[in-house]
C-alpha cells in the first residue's frame, strides 16, 4: 500500500525534528521517519550560536535546555608557534552571549519529544531505503521488516547517514572529544588554537571544558588509548598554560572528518542539515548551519505560495534563499582548515598578520562574529 503526505522528512535528528516543529501550524500533513527506535545517547559537546538559541526559543525548546547550557562570552583564537591572536567578546557585538555549549543527546531528546507532541506523525524504527524524484516524489522505507511506500509533494532528506559519500573529501583528520578539568575556571571563555595537525578547541562546559582536538587518524588512536596522565601531558604541551594545569579527563571518542555537499535538489526532493552538507568542526558551524536550513525551509513552505510545493521553480527559490549562507559557511570552514593545517613558513607569517589585523579592526571583527552567529542574514 502506498500512503500519501504533504511533506515527508527522512531523519528525526535535531534538524529533522526542528523542521517538524517549525511546520506545526502550517496546516500540512507532515510525516517524520526516523531509523532509530530509541533516543540518541550521543553525549558529544555541541556549540550553539546565539542565533541558534533564538531559533530554539521560537520552537519552544530552549527553556528545557537553558539550565544545562554553558554560555560562551569570549572567544580567543591563536596559532601554535606563531604570533597574532583575536579575542571576540559578546559585549563588543551587543549580544548577551556569543554561543552556548550543550549536550547533543539532551538537545536531540528535547527536540524529538517536542516533535512527537506537535501533531505530526512520527515513525521510529523506520529506515529510509530510497527516494525518487517526481511529481509526487516517492519514498521507500522499511519498518518492522516490511517495506512501505509514501507519495509526497516534498521529500526532505535530513539524515546524513542516508546520503552516499560519493564526491566527498576526506580531510585525513579525526576529532578527539572529551571532557577535561583544569585548575583555573573557564570564565565562559572558548579557545580555538590552530596547530599544524588541526585545530584544538576548548569550550567552557559546566565546571570544566569540552575538548575537540583535531589531529591525524594515527595520533587520534594513540590519544584515545593513552592513560589519563599521558593524555593530559600531551594536551598541556599542545595547548599551553592559558587554562592552567589540566587535572582530569573523561573517556575519549574519535570521529573521522569529511567534507560533503549533496548534489542539487530536484524533483520534489530537498536536502538539509548533514544530508545537505557535512562540515569540519572548526569554528563550530555545522549544526548551526543545518538548523538555519530547517528554519528557512519552513519559512519557504509557509510563506511562498507563488509556486507549487516542491516544484522546480519552488526548489530554485529555496536554493537562492540558502545559497549565500551555505556557500559562505562551507567555504569559511574549509578555508580555515586549509589555511591553518600546515607549517609552510611564509603562510604562517601571513596567518599571524591576518589574525593581528582582524584583532585590531573592531568593525571587521564584529562583522565576522555576527556572520558566524546569524549566518548570511547577520
């Protein structure tokens, strides 16, 4: 039997659930398909921009997250073994906070619970197997061992795991994540320190720090296997003494890093979030960009009545709406990785001069901070 829905969302992670919530008053039959039958237990630290907080407030879920979120009020950027540094503060930009560090699993659970209570149909344990563009689009999924089909005016692919890695780029880097404690309080300061093997980020997280340490795959394996004293000694050597002496570390997890951008949307099918683009974690732009994908798509669905939902003209309008923000976010993060992940002496000198210039020109620094916070509309 083939069912029908106005909008089918493949992927019930934070971005897919956010889209469900943004569409709750649209008067459309929305169906969410999520492969996992239970909520995520992923405890990764996630950096939310202040702009993402505003979106989550509009979706009605920020109040459930606020108590456990750690504000970021100052960001300090530097390069190891070179001069030049930049400090960006919330006061300079006129915002209460630059961002927040939250637990990914907590955010995912709040959004999933709110989506399930929104009136949309949410089917868990529903693995999307394929989709086919057309008018209407066709989505095939498997649930309880049975293959089912859905016709829809708009199929939204929000599950990055459902998209092929063809055409992606392997950065040949891994991000090691952990929670660390140091002898000095963080004072709501986030550090981004560029090293030849990749950026090292320390983000304020409760009473300690969320660590995102980008390095080679080989070293990532060694860092995850090292005992606590050895790991902390290596971290101290890499980061320096700005946070004081590191005293404790949690279990570590390594994540391989790739850059991926989906092919163009077509035939009543659109990609958002990690299905549309997968970014390097430098500067923490990935989830924030995906959340803006969902919010802007909902705005397009609700307010653009010029063209039929999902038609070629409608999809072109959405692509135009998102092109500057997406292109800027992808290009910015990719450029940072390529610019800073090497030790070529002339380039190291140029990097230092660029950081020093950025730090000495407040309007330029604040422009960058607002673009990182609000995207192209900042």
